[in-house]
C-alpha cells in the first residue's frame, strides 16, 4: 500500500509522530489559554513568553544550579507560575473593570518586555539542553523509529490535558471555576473568594505554558523567540476549537497536529498553512469554533 | 414602625436595619433613602410595582449593587462597606430574581456550591424533605430543571450554608399556582425553623399567610409598613401603590 502511494512507512509514521508531538504542545498551550480565557475573559498574549520562560528556567536550573531535568520539571513551571501570579495581582487585576481589550494589550506588552529582556541577556542563538538520562535513544518498531523522549512528551501531555479536564469538570474546585465563568457576581455573593480563584486560575494556565516549555527544552533549541511562531499556530488552534473550551482545546490541539503531520507527507507545500486554512473554513461554517458555545 | 414587629417577636433582636440607603446604577439614582428593619425570626416582604427598587434593595444588602451609601446594620454590624463575600460570611443567603442556576453545573453541584458559612445549616436529609423533587434530579444539568424546580434549587442551596437571614427575590415569579403554594408552605416551614426572611413578592394576598409585615416601596423609598393583620383594612392604599 505504501509503495502504491509512493511513500515509505517510516516517512508516514515519522510525520504522524511529529504531528502528535506538535499536537501535544498545541494542546497544552491552548488549554492554558482556554482556562485563563474562561475565567478572566482575557486572551493571555503573554503565554508564548511564559512557555519560553519555562524552557529557560529549566536551562538556568541546570547551568547555574546544577539541577537536572526531573527536578526542573517540577520547579520551573512553579516558578514561572508564581511570576504569573505576581503579574496578575500587580497588573491584570487592575484592569478587570475595564474593557477586555486592555487586558489583552497588557498581556501583549508584558510578553514583549519579557521576550526583549531575555533577548538582551541571552541573544537569539539557541541554547542546548540535554535529553534527560533514561529518555535518550529510541526503538525501531520495524515500520518506524520512535525516540523515547518524544513518547514521554506525548504521554505526559495526554495525562496533564485529561487531568486538567477532570479537574475542571469533575471536582469541587472545578465547579467553582465553571460557576464563576458563568456568573462571578453571584458566586461572590455566596461567600466564595472570586479574586483568589481568578489568581489561581491564571497561575495554573501559566503553569501549563511553562510545563510545555520544559518539555520542549531537550527537543528544540531554547531561545527567546521560541514562543512566538508557536503561539501564532496555537491562537489558530484556539479559534478552531472554540474560545474557552477545555475539551475543545485538547482535541483540536492533537487533531491539528496530526493534520499538519499528514499534510507534510501528502502535500508538503501546504504543511505550514493547513491549520490556517482549517481555521478559515471553521470560521465560515461555525464562527464559535468546533466546541464553542455560540452566544 | 417597630412596635408591631416587637409585638409579634417581643424581645427578638433586630437582625437587619436599613437606614437612609441610597443606590445608583451609573448616573441613575434609584434608591432614595430606603429605611426598614427586620427582627430575628420574622418574615418581611418588600412590595411595590415594577422598578420600585426592591431588587436593588436586596442587592445593596448582599453587597452587589454597584454603588450604595447609607447604613445597613446586619447582625449588629455595619455592612454597607463590606464586599458581598464578607456579607455572605455574616450568614446571609441570597436568591436572585433570575434564580442564578448554573448551566454548567449539575443539580448536585449547584446545591453544594455555596460554602458553609456558619454551623446549623440544614442537612441534605432535611433539604430533600423540603424539596423531594430534587433528590431524583441530582445528576441533571441545573438548567434542565423546570422553572419551579430551579427556584426550589436556588432556595435549597442557601439553606445548607448556615445562613440565618435569607433574601428571596420574587421566588414565585412566573410559576404555576400549585408551585406557588408549595413555595408558600416551604417559606412557612423555614420560618418555623427560625430563619429570618426578606421576601420580595408581588402577591401580598399569598404572602400575608406567612409574613409578619409588609414594607411597600415606591420610587426608591419605603412608603408604608403594613402588618399582615391590617392587610384587609389597607386594601385601597395597597392597590394605589401597586397598580401600574
Ligand atoms: N442594571 C441596571 N442598570 C440601570 N438601571 C437599573 C438596573 N437595574 C435596575 N435599574 C433601574 O433601577 C430601578 C429599580 O429597579 P429594581 O430592579 O430594583 O426594581 P424592582 O422593584 O425589583 O422591579 P421588578 O418588580 O420589575 O423586579 C428601575 O428604575 C430600573 O430601571
Ligand atoms: Mg426586581
């Protein structure tokens, strides 16, 4: 069959694997955006910078403190999340009574500042990060070669994505989040601390972005611009999935990664634009996105 | 004013005292010095035609009216400057006019959403005794319930929390007569159980059966206080205030 189509199984499955890897990042990042948007009604344009900070934090931990990947996976996202919480408390919280556009502009500006600072100190050349011991190498399955680290990334992303979904849909804290998304005033009138819920949510969304950054560190070169190109695609994913939908982000993230991978096999010329073509079609047919609630 | 209340509830403390309450929505000044008080264990209604300021009064008490000034003493504490979260934590339960059932939450999640603010709230068993319909619907989406059931749910969820003062904004609005009766019986039971209730209600004939006193609002003021026993002799006055 593969011979008939003129492609090798290694090429096809290799691209599918890359599609899943990209999809993991799309899903993690758009999930963070969705969580934040649901509660704050702000599109967090700092997200790409926070992803980059996750990767840099892992690099700094290793190079300045000698702390390796596994601890970095734990520490780096938390540190970046705490910085996110400070940004939310200090800056974003002052804008909630204004039009959402101000929040968007603020997060955009903060993203530019952070990216600029890192560019100033570290330049634009990529920094290397070693693949963690135990996850190096890979295995040849006969029809494809599977690098171990990539399997780990896909697996962890799936766990984190569905863990987040369960947290929001199945827990008491999630019920608070959903209720606050619908009617924050009433939730506050029940005696629930809505501002704290919002801060925690922003911190969690940032944590997801930074976690994706740490996962990316051993695979891609770490540089201040690493979030920029990726986020352009991720925003398209968010638009396709539907603003603020948790499940939508996950399914659309992985799905579009796969579509992108397949396009690379069958029509490579379109691989970098296919997501935007999908976005245009979805916008025409279902403006609220595939999983969005219209109105 | 308070003599009638004192006669029904001698010696019971004033749980809520509103004095010279003003409220605004942006530029528009909608409450102009509202005054009334409610004693522990009383059921008091706020009557008045559409736009009189009943909802805004309840919103001011719970702390979600955008701008308010004056004095609201709750459980002996000045609360006009508190956030709604702090007011709720004093033991105030609020049922908004639009009921506020959350579509993305199941009935059970809706029921359990408001946190316990004090001890002494109703247990689940007691709640299902009052609202038997809810027990079989716990896994349904909150907004899939009928209007009457949603109203029951909106009331039920603040009974768990230990709130002693309940603010109910038109719980019978738009409901079938059978349901209205059921809600009437339920309010009477809650009164028996010692809850203090401020009820916004259009139908005073219905409310007189369980309410102690009625405050009539007009154009952002309380213009009249009528004990339930004097409803019959005050009919003309009431009609002139309530007719559109
Ligand atoms: N969100 C708002 N913005 C501006 N004006 C408002 C708002 N809500 C109410 N008003 C105005 O404030 C006044 C009082 O309204 P309120 O809702 O308190 O009346 P009400 O007595 O509860 O009426 P109803 O019986 O219709 O519920 C009305 O004139 C109304 O138009
Ligand atoms: Mg009203």
